């Protein structure tokens, strides 16, 4: 595992310079609290600057994780984080829906109680749209049929529909923004947990530097420059533009050896499912490996020496058919090759003898 110190100076400066209403802190405090989002007001979280900040921070942590753990399957880790986030979001939605239903039921109960206490007559003789009260039912009925009331009713319905569509679109937009914020924050929390040891080491290194004097700091800086120089030299040595395979010492094979063994020549085997083998040696060895043996088994063919260097399925089937024919020709066939002699010296094969016996032309005791 490659070890290094995490560097979040750029992210801290982005947070402190662009995002308002954030408590000022030094770099050590910031490293410890990069996943503390509960104290940040929602008004601040919805700003473009804050969303840009958490987006960049999540991206940096993911890239740093890939650099530190190159052998770990990053996509698998990311899929696990995404699935856990989806599960948490679903649980939150269910809780919110349950709370809404409870509040709705409570409100309905309150409305029912209020309606019971009000005078029913006054409610029946009042027009909510025109905001008018009537003394008699006849006046109320006449008003409900009037053109003025019908026009106001139509405008009222249009306005309600318009307001509801605007409210729904704004609500959906707001939910998408909140979901993105929660997603970036959740990623930061998870990757901070994974990289906690490295963050702790970084904090320890910074504290150690704070206790150093000027000479020690200069020596430490020189050591860092030398280690960087060594890394760049190693990278230059491993420059491999032709993708030559690596030797046991971790360096590319000599080019002449690469050409001698024919490692640049590709050999494909149709029986192995179209697998490629580079170099003659690997190609010849693969005939006794599990992949080729399994392919021959699927074709119901024996993986014998006769089928070596056969890579096409059609050729293998033709060869198998020819081998069976040759075997039938060389094998002893008693029907045609087994012979019998009677008293008169006549020689018969087994098939001819059985036919003559059936016709009664030869003694049955002859066998």
C-alpha cells in the first residue's frame, strides 16, 4: 500500500472564502471536522458555492482513495456506498410520509370538531368564492346560477391549477437539490471513514512540524524533494511505450528477448472461446490447461495428442470423424473376417455361414 499525507488546503480555502456564515477554524480543526454537516444551516447548504465545495471535496477524496489503494476495486466500493445511500433515502421518505399522514389525520379531526361547533346555516348560506352571505336559500340558489358567480368560479379554478403546478415544480426542484447535497455529504462521510488512518497520520505530521525549529524544517523539506526526485526517476525508468511484458524484477523484458519468444504474436483459439495467447510457448502450453480441456469436453471430443495445434471447432470435428473412420477400417470385424471351413474344404465368413444355415444348405453342426 502506498502511503501519503492528504492535502485539503485548497478545499479549506474554497470553503472559507466563498461560503458565508461558516465558523472560522485552522487547518487541523478542518481536517477533523470535514464530515460535520449538522451545524451548517440549510440556507447556506442550498447556495451554489457550498454545493460546489462539497462536490469538489467528494471528488478529491475519491481520487485520493484510488491513488492510495490502486489494487482495491473502486467501482465495487462506490456501488456499496450508493446502495447504502439509496436505502437511507428510502427510509427517510417513509418516515416523512408517515409524519405527513399523522399530521393530516390530526388536522382533519380538528376541522371536524370545528365544523360541529359552527352554525351549519351560516356555512350553507355563504359563498366562499364571491365572499358573500345570504339570508335565504332562494337568494343563495339564484346567486350560484348567476353569470358573475360562474365566471369567478372558473377563474378561481384556473388560478388554483396554476398555483398547484408551480408549487409542484418548485417542490421537485428543491427535492433534487437536497438529494444532491445529501449524496455529496454522504460520500464525504463514507470516504472519510475509509481514509481515517491517513487523516490521523496527516494531523500527526502537521503537529510534529509545528514543534520543529527552522533547521529541522529545512532538513525535512530537502528529504521530501529528494523522495519526489527518486519517484520521478523510477517513473522514467519504467517508461514502456510498446507495452512489453514485465520481467521478474518489475522492469520490461529486453526487446530482443521479446522478439525471440514471439511475445508480440497473437494466437487465438476458437475452442477456448476466442481466448488470445501471446507467444508460441504460451500457445503450446494452453492445450493442456483447463480452459482448452473444458472446451474439448463441451464438444464431446477427447483432448488427446492428435488434437494438438487444432484451434478451430470445425477442424477438430472433422479430425474426430476421420479418426473414427480410420479406426473402423483397421479394427477386426468378425462378420467379414472370421472364417469357417466345412468337410469339403469350402471356406465361409461368419455372415455367409449364417445365411447358408438359414437356407438349410449347410450342416447346422458346422461352427
